[in-house]
């Protein structure tokens, strides 16, 4: 309200009084009219005046317009006019011709103050969110624009109101799904303002499926070839992802990185790119960098780098990198993007090392980039980007470092092609100071945290001129340093030497072996030079301090104590420490320490490297302490170092032993798991086979019962074969046996015929002789005896068939008995004769009994054949089952044998472990017994954890001793 009073009571430099009177009349009309048409006309008139008389309309009509929004919601037309009027009052997006030259600041303040009045009542913002939900175009679109303007003027306050409003953010997310492109596009702008610097809203928007919708819009608009809508979507994606680890992880896990690959598909003809395409592609590259930024958590960055490699995004970026006709700013940003995609990721670094430029002959991409870095005609930002790419390629990449250094060694130099090492040496000793600095920093990164390569680089020899002997690379660097070149060149060389000599006593010895180096350093430090030279003095002090701290006292004239005495005499300790402190106090040092990427506005500001600032921070304190230490303290420190080295060696040895034991234990555990699984499989197989055997037994018993019933009903031979599964060979054998039985049956029939002939002879002899009554009685008696003998003979035949043996011999015995009976019957017949009636009766009985005997013999033969077939089929089934059982028993026996061998191996391993424990006890290390560790109720995994903890305790104990 104070603002309103100030505006009303100000000078009359604003609009004419007639305009103010008109606005007042219109406001009264809006407030007092009962007819909707009158109020609508008044609001429409206020809208037309709101741009020219912004201040008056805002002061007099805002309250009435808000009241219209609350009461006249049923009429979309008046609501639209009211929202447009409020937008004109609050928004600062006025036409340029309507703004005065000196009123820009006043306009900004005016919009911010009107916004503050509007949001003072939070219900107004909530009401606006409700209106944005309306589908009517004349309500929704001005509501979106008004809310966007409010967020521009008072972003944090409006964000907080929307955040606490129920479903506030979710309502606005529906704008992205609107089929009307105008509302959808303005909705993207609204969400841009809503998500600025507010992590909570960013998370809500991301989990409302914003990534999916925005990527769909970008694809529909044509990716990088799209218009300004693509640019707006990319800016919104940057708001959601930048410095928001939760959204970055959600973006990666949602497989949205894979959808970024089509953005970077460029054709062969890259000429004539539009300004909008350049802007879009620039934002797309920045979005990739947001996901793999070095400031992100290492785990999140690493996972995004791997995803970009696997989906082919890195390969696509390398294609742009090596393409022709790409605009310079896009090429520079692509180099920076590739740098961060490969930084610290071994897989990506290896791939980048294999990329070749499309030249004839093909050259590695690293070599082509280094050519641009050491070429002073290339743009400054491009050279900085190449240096950053080379640094990222070597970051935590010992393999890549070795490949770069190997191109400098005498045995690997190829005279037919340019190598990375040759380019670095050429840049190191060129006349361009920026090339000197870039090559020195690049070579320093090739030596970073790699003592082996530092020693190998000492072998590099350079041919300075024709006729002169070659000099080492180290010596050439110190020679250039002493020649008084540019400050940038000397700073680069000093950074290279400090990196080279740090943590490498052999390199320090080589450096001190040149008698001119120490006097040069002390002379540089002792002089009182200008501000520009103070940085060089600080680096010289650092280099001399490294030569003292990492000195192994192998050179008598340059032992630690003598160098410290030299500093005290020529420089002074306090002065030396003061000069050493010049480095960390420098403004460019603080700027370089902020982030890994070299970002300089001009070449003159390129003085420090990010990794070198870490080295200075690490060594500054220890060098200051080393300067003030006495010789006795140095000796004690040397002894402590030796003792620590010994302990470290012992600890390393036992760590190696423990590591080997752990590997052996892991292998044995894997073997145990494998054998256990095999044993379980075999047991399951045995159980299955046992159940199958039981099933076969049950089937056998069932078949046996069925066959018993089938024999009573005389089942056919084919059914029996099908039931028992008799093979073709068995059937042929049974046919042969059947033929044998038929032959035997024919023999029996022949023998019966012989009996018939004997009986016929007997009857004919009775008919021929005349007999008396006594003879007839005797013949009756003899006939009865003969009948009894025939019955006995039938029983004997049945027993012979059942026993399956000696049929022919028994039939011969019966034949002999019949002949004996015939012989006894002749004298009786001679004494007395029988009647014809008695003879006929005897013949009839004999014929009937012979027929019955034949039928019984035939039935018994068939029964025997069927029983034999059943027996053969059952015996074959039993043989198959016994064969399967014997196989299973052999497999179980082999499994038991393997388990016994494993137990023997475990016993040997336990003996080895106990022997190691006894050695540890003899050395004085407390080792817990296995009984103590196994006494608890822990499982196998807890026991393994206890053993690892005991091993670590053992290592700590050795270190303390």
C-alpha cells in the first residue's frame, strides 16, 4: 500500500488525466454493474488500456480484476479478458517502442512490485492454478502466461506457494499433454521458470513423467533440426538434471540416455547449418555433459559413462568429432563433451584410443587433436578443449599414459609417422608460449601418479642441433628454463618438472646431478623481482623443496642437510617459505583449483593446471616442515621410513599370502558348491529312478495278474506280445520253440497211432477165437485191468507234459506194458473164448478214452506255450530293470568317491591354514582358534567375515609393531 501511495502522490509525468478518469470509471463499472455484459465490456476496455496506462490500471483495477476471477468463473470470455489485463500489468515483456530508454529499471521494479501485491494473498495463486486447469483456450492460455510472468518476477515465493498447493505441480504437468501447440509450448516455458533452482519441484516434475514427454516433443519436432520448441525443451531438461543426483539417476535408469543418440546423427554434408540447429546441438551437448560432469558423484558419473558407451552415444560423438564441415563452436563443445564422457572410464578411454581420423593414411584421433593444440593458428577455445580432452584421456589411465610415453622412447620412435610424443616435444620447445604451456601440462598428465613412467622418461634423448651430442629431455627443460623465456613458458616447464620429480628419487638425483640447476633455483628465489616474477619464484621454491623432500642422499654434494644449509645462507628459511606461499595466494591458482576444465578468457591467464593445484596443496605443508627439520630429525625420519617400509613389505607379503589363501578358499568353496549341486542332482536322479523302479514293479505285478486272467480266457499271442513289449528277435525264437513243440506233438500222435494198431490187433484176435463162458469172464477181468492201466497211462502223460521232459521214453515204457498185456492175454484167449458183445464194448471204451487223451494233450501243450511266453516276457522286463538299477548304483558310487576326494582336499587345506596360523602365532600375532569362531550361532558367511576381520587385525598388528 505504501507503494500505491507513492505512485499516486508522485509527479505528474505519467499519462493524461483523461486516461486516469476513464480507468476510474471503468473500474466503478466493473464493481457496480449487475449485468454480466456491462462488466465484460468494462474489463475488455481495461485490457485495451492496460499496456499504455499500465501503472494506473494496475493500481486501480487489480483488486476488481481478482474479484472478477473469483465471481464470474462461469463466463470464460470475461475471465480471459481479466487474465490478459493482469498479464499486461505484471509482465515486463513490452514492445521496445513503448519503452523509454531510461525507464528499463523502473519497468522491472514495477512488474516485481505488482507481482508482490498479487501473491500477497496466496489464494490468488491457488485460484490461478485452478483456472489453468480449464480446457477453454481463452482461459487456459492467458492463465499460463500470467503464471509464467509471476514466476519470472518473484520466482522463489511463487514456487513455494505452488509447492504447498495440493496437486499444484501435477496440474501444470498436464500442459505438456495439451494438443494445442501454443499452450504446450508456453507450458514448457512455464515449467522452465517453475523448476529454476528448486530441487523439490524438479523431483516432482521428473517423477510426473516429464522426461518421457519432453523427449517425445523433441522427437516430434525433428531433434536437432527442430525449432525453438526443441531449445525450450532442452533448457527445461537441463533445469531438471543439473546438480540433481536423484533426477540424473532416474534419467539413467529410465533408459532415456539411449534416446539421446539420434540427436547427434549428422550427415556427410555439414555445410549451411542454421543458427537454430547450432543452438539446439550446443544445448544437447551440454545436456550430455550435465550427466557426466566431474562434479557429480563418481558412481553416478561412471554409470552414465558406461551407458553412453553401450548405447553407441560415444561412438556418435566421435563421428562428429572427426567429421568435416562442423561449425567451430560445435566442434569445440563436442571435444569437451567427449572429454567428460571418457574421463576416468577405462572402457571409454580404450575406445577413444582406437578412433582414427578419416585421413590417408588414417591417423589416431589423439594425434590429430594434438596437432590442433600445438598449432598457434587454431582458435584459443579449441586448443583449450583439446588440452582438456587429452587430460581426461589420461586421467586414471595408466595404460594410456604408458602408450604416450612409449612414443618418446628411442626403441619405439617411428620415423615415417608423427606420434603423440613427437608433437608434445615439438610444442614444448616451439616459439609459441601457449604451445609450450599446453605441451608441458599435457606431458605432466602423462606422468601423473606413475613413478615407473617418470623413470622411463629419463631415457628420452633429444637432438638439439647437427653436430652436437643429444641431451636428455630433463636437461633440455632446465636449459630452456635458464634462458629467461616468457613467464607462461617458464611456469609450464616448472609445473612439468615439479610433477616429474615428485615422489621419484631417481628423477631428483638426475636433476641435482647437473651442477647448474641448484644455483639457478636459489638465484631466482633470492632476487627481489616484480609481481609477474613472483609466481616463477614460488614455483622455483617448490621445485627446490621437492628436491630436498624426495632426496635419497645419493649425491654427496647435494644431500638434504647441505641443501637446507644453502637455503638458510642464501635465501633464508622465512623468505623461502614466503616465496613458496606465493603460489597458493595467486588469483589464477584459486581459479584453476575450482574445476578440472581449463577455462580462461585469454591466453595470458593460462598459468595453472587443476591437477597441479592438488599437488601444491599436498606438498606445500610437508616441504615447509622439511626445511625446518634438523639433521637428527632427518635421520630419525629416515629410520622411521625404513621401518615403515619394512613393515609395509611384511604387511604386503602377508596381504599377498592372505589374498592367495582367500582365492584358494573361494575356489574350494566353488568346488564344494559345484559338487554339492551335482550330489543333489544325483540324489534327485536316484530318487526318481527308485520311484520309476517301483512303478515298474507295480506294473509288473499288475501285468502278472492280468496275464493270469488272460491265460484262463486264452488271449491271443499278438496281445501278449504287445502287452509285454517283446522284441522281434524274441518273437522269432518263440516261433522256433513252437515248431519244436509241434514236432514233439507229431511224435506223440505217431506213438498213439501205434497204440491204436496194437489195440486193433488184440480185438481182431478175440474175434477169431471161439471162447467159453469162463474165457469170457477171464477176458472181462483182463479188460478191466487193461482199462485201469490206460487210466494210469493218461495220468503219466499229463505229468510228463507238465514237467516238460522224457515224453518219448515214457511212451516207450507204456508201449512195452501194452505188449506185456497182449502176451498175457493170448493164453487166456486160447483156453476160453469171449463173446462178440463184450469185445465190442471194450473197443468202444478204448476209442473214447483215446480221443479224450488226445484233446487233453493238445490243451496242455497250448497252456504250456502260453505260460512260457508269459515267463519270457516277465524275465526280459526284470532284466531291463536290473540293468537300470546297476547303472544308478555305479553313479552313486562315483559320486561318493568324488565327495571323499573333496574331503581329502579340505583336510589338506585345513592343515595349511593351521600351519599358517602357527606361523602367525610364532611371530607374535594374536590369532583366534577356529573353535572360538565356530562357537557362536553364526552361519558360514559370518565365519568367513570373522576370518577376514582376523586377517585385517593381523595386518594392523604387524603395522603397529
